[in-house]
DNA sequence: CACCCCAATGAGACCGGACTCACTCCAGTT
DNA sequence: AACTGGAGTGAGTCCGGTCTCATTGGGGTG
C-alpha cells in the first residue's frame, strides 16, 4: 500500500507518452485548443484521467504571463472591516477563476513595499490595496508601471490616477457631527489609529490616508458650517494599540474642556473607548455621547446600543474586485473613484449634551434629530 | 516622460548582457552561490540595480519545486476567530519568507476540494486547513500524497495522521456544562452552525467536524457525570445563517421543557441568539443564562457582559504555522495533535436557574462557582 | 619545469506547459 | 489531373530562472 514517497505529478509529456502521441498533441487535447482528432482526444483525456494529470499552474503562468492570482494588501485581516471586504473581493474573484494572495501591512510602509514587491515577483495579475501612506507611493506606481492593474480599497491617493472604492466618509462624518452640534455638544472628541507626527491634531496637518482624513475633514466641515471653532486637542491620533487608545481616551476626558461626545474612527478603537468610559463609570449617553465608524454585529447589543456610521464593507470588497476584473478585461477607461454610500444608524449612544439638556429633545432610543 | 507602456521586467539574461558576463555567471552573482570573482559580482550587482532587476518568483519555483507559499483553507475569513488565526499564521510565515494564499470554503466540501486542488496546482509548499467534513478527505490525503505537508487548524480528522492545532474544547464544554448543572440548570441548549443530517441532535449522530463534536461531547459528558439525561432536542444544529440561528433559538425557547441556559457554539451564533433573547424580552441571566465559545473584544461590553469559553485564536494560527514550518524543515516525527488551553471567562451572563434560585449562590458579577 | 588543483567562467540542459512552424494527408475545386 | 486548403500531427522553441558540466588559466607543489 505504501507507494513511493513522492510520486511526483504527471506532466503533459507523461500523458503524451501514455497516449502514444506527441507532447504537442497532448497539450492541444488537454488545453482544448488547436486541431485534435476525436480518437486522439479520447486517448489523451483517458490517459490524463488515468495518470491523474493536473496542469502545473506555475509552468502555465510562465508563458501565458498571467497567474490567475490577485494580491490583496491591507492593514490587518483581523479587523472585521477588512475581513469582510476581503471576503467580498475573494468571492467575486474566485467566481472568475482568480485566487487571492494576502498580505498584512499594519499600516507600515515598509511592510507594504515588501508586500507589493512579493506580489510583483509572483506575477499577480492585479492588486487590491489600502495604501498606508499617500506620500510614500513609489512602490505603488512601480506596480502600475509593471503592468499590474491596481484598485485602492477604502482609500484614494491624491495625485495618483487609480481606481478606488470608498465610502462618502466626509459627508457621513459631517452629518454625524452636525447632529451632535445640534444636540448641544460643543466639544466632540475624535480618536483614530492613523499614524501622525503628533498625537494631537494640528490645523493643516496632513494625514497619511484619505480614509481618516475624510473622517476628520467631515467633522471640521460641520464645525465650520456651524460657525464654531473646534479645539484641535479634541482630535486624537496615533491610537492604534489598545494602550494608546486608552491613553488617548483618558487624555480627552482629562481635558479642562473635555468633550461631551466622542467619535471613534473604527470599531476597534470604539471598543477600547467604551471600556475606558465604563471603567470611569461614565454613563453613555447620559455623561458622554458616543458613536463610531463601522456597524458591527455587536453594536446593537452593547449597553447602550451604539449609534454607528456604517460602511458596506462586503460590498466594497465586491466593488473593488469588480473594478479590477474590468481592468483585467482590458478596459482603459479613465480611473474612477467609486464612492459607496455609508449610513448613519441611530441607536441609543447619543443624547443631548448635559448642559443643553433642557433645550433639545431627548435622543435616547434612536429617535432621529431635527 | 511617458515610457513604453509595459517595459517588461529585466531578466537574468538582461543583467548578464549589461554586465558583459554569461547568464550563468550573472545568476551565480545574483543568487549568491558558486564561485564568482569580486569584480564580476560588482558589475552584475550594479547592472541589476541599474536595470531594477527582480527575480521572477514563478520561474524560480519552476525548478526549485518550492514556491515559498502556504495555502490557507478555512471556512470563512470574516469569522473573527479565523481572522485572528490567519493573522497569527501569516505573521509567523511571513517572518520565515513564506506568503499566504487564502481560500474560503463556507464549510462546503466541494469548495474545499476545489481550493485544495488549486493550491496543489500552484505548488504551494504546505497547507493549513480546517477540514469541513471528516468523512470527505480524499482530497486531503491526495494533498499529503502529493508531498504537501498539512496542518489542521481547529480540528482533527479521526483516522488521519496529520498534525493539528486545537483547543481542549471537550474539557472546556464539560466544565461549563458542569457549572450550569451545579447552578440548577437542567435544560441546557446548544446551538451550532455545523451541518448535520437533521436540525436536532440525535444520539449517536456523527458530526462532520471534531471541533463541534468536542463541544457537544463535552456537554454530554457533563450530563453523564451528573447522572442526568439530557433531551436531545436541546441540541440544535444546522444553524449557520442568521435566519436559521434565529429559528433554532426560537425552537429552543418554544419547547415545553425549554432550556434555562443556552450555549452558543461560536460568537456569530451567539450574537444572533442574544438578539432573539432581547426581542423576546428575556432577561440574561435572570430568565435565561447564556454563554458562548470565543472571547470577542465586545463580549465584556454587551449587556450583560458575556461569560465565554475563550480560545487563543491568534496563538492557534501561530502554532499551526510553526508546526508546518517544522515539517517544511524536513521533520518526520510522527504527526502530533497540539492541544492549546481554552479558558472559561466568567462574566455576568450566567446565573442560577430560576427554579433553583434559592438553593445555589448568586453567580452574577463573575464570581466563580464552588 | 611538469603537474595538479581549483577558482572562475560559459554553454547549455532542464523545469512543465503554451505555442509556432513545417509537414502530411485528403477532400474539394476547376 | 493538377491545385488549393485546412485538419491533424510532431519537432522544437520559449518563458526565466537553477544548476550541471566542461573548459580555462593561474598559483602552488614536487
């Protein structure tokens, strides 16, 4: 029963020999191209079956130039937002015969450069990426130049003409902020994981990715529209690890003009903020209003149910994959930014600001403002 | 400025030509093997730099036989448990120069067969898989036979001698059930996504994966040890999609001898169960005690904080990758099941059974039993 | 000074498919 | 009957690396 240790797989040549035809004929029969007589086709196919022949995808890629593989370069698989997006992309791609190679960058440019390099070396047919830093894009341009179509997911890079799939985060953030302002909140905290030169936002500071820049931009927009001057110290960056998120939250709460509402830039940040609030025995929304980006399955179940700015993560993955497939099909229409709609889902974590409690109607329970 | 559209990448031959040496010499200098004089090495390396030479990983794989790629075949990336495990594996693998190809199976055997086939065709050096069905393993054996070392994640397949990384789920489930029994619960519901011939467990039924079989086994163990006969109708299977999970929960609650406690087989099931409980205005843990497998970041934050049976998902991924690397290094020690320790984290979703409320001490607030 | 050894080098085989080219038949034209 | 055309076929090249093998030449040894 114990066969030779590694009965290495049959090749076209093996099949050809078994079928008593030339390698070329066997390849034709197997590949379904060129002219092959019925009897030969039968013999070859039977022999292949018999030998359990499977084409070597590597060899095939060598001279077709295509590998039927798409590289996905994102910050972190374990972030449910990206997890879902990957799933969306992966579903579409597989349906079209493509496989997915994955790389995590942790938002580090060097890791991203590495990843892109590897993808190129492996001759992926295309790349889906969430560029970590809009200012370090040489490797991305290199990938494009090498002929690998690319689609940006969740972000775009100003000045780079590349397809992208995003959500109208600026509008969404603006809307949420406007509602908070209307509820009497003046200090609105914002905590994000983006890497920035300082932990506190400084006017005019440029952020490495559009995704967070838009969130913050939307908030500032709303302040501007309301004619109110926000305190930059309310905007906290560099909060990626649990400890730094905690520190940022603490810092916010310890401010003399501490914000009465907090917006978390994503669900992972949000979770940690909530923990700190709970530890400090601050009630949400009575003491502090809270909302976050990304609607997670658990957001309606925590206490209180969280008001969120939802992004269609799965659909974003689908859209990115679809756009990429379009490029692979040879489309050369100008690069296009696809902006999907996000949605503010009002639950119970937002209420009128403490001091304004008499002026505005209650927001508890998910009643819409206005 | 606009160069030729696809200035296809430089090859060893190009570099050799530029450096005025033979292809063989260039290859030696580039690959760092064989004997190469210093001046030649310089010239070649400079030329490579100049031409921006990058070796074609495909071509390399063709004759080394190794692709520096590991296939990961799991049910679903978007399940945070697998997401974290993938991250763990991916971190270790990348550190050792391997890349990861991903495939989702949705627990469907046909998708799994497909995925494995593709991996083999791409000549992955090894495979990490969570086999969907312990009875349909021909393709897995084929992979082993083809010389691809494999490691099972989260599951093992009885009768297949393959490395695996698991958690002592049976003990964990047994412990949890024992505590529930001690708290006076007699009816303990169990809801799982496993595919089974019927939606209700039937004694002697074999389940397709060890992971769920162990969970259920542990529960039955505890019943047996306590000398109590469980009602098989308390054990609900086939609850994968939100609707089926809801239906299973409803069915459980509508039973004449409805369980007073529910164990969810994973966090995605748990979330849906919680929603149904909430809709029915059933209080946790006053009306129904609840606990679930997998500790998610949100489990302490929902209302009430959820008691969980935690699995070290990230570490499991790390362990699986480590085991695989060991095999790739040529180790031929007998296959080994690595069993990591899970942990019961007691929070506030478990309390004494209604009828037994006078006999047992309160469990609210995370106090351990006994 | 003849001899040996080995560093240094180039030519070319090879991995496993995809594909080109040249050649053979034979049916269909004219 | 000579001629065209395309189906059917095999030999062989190519993709871009890795690696074997044979050859060269200079330094060390007896």
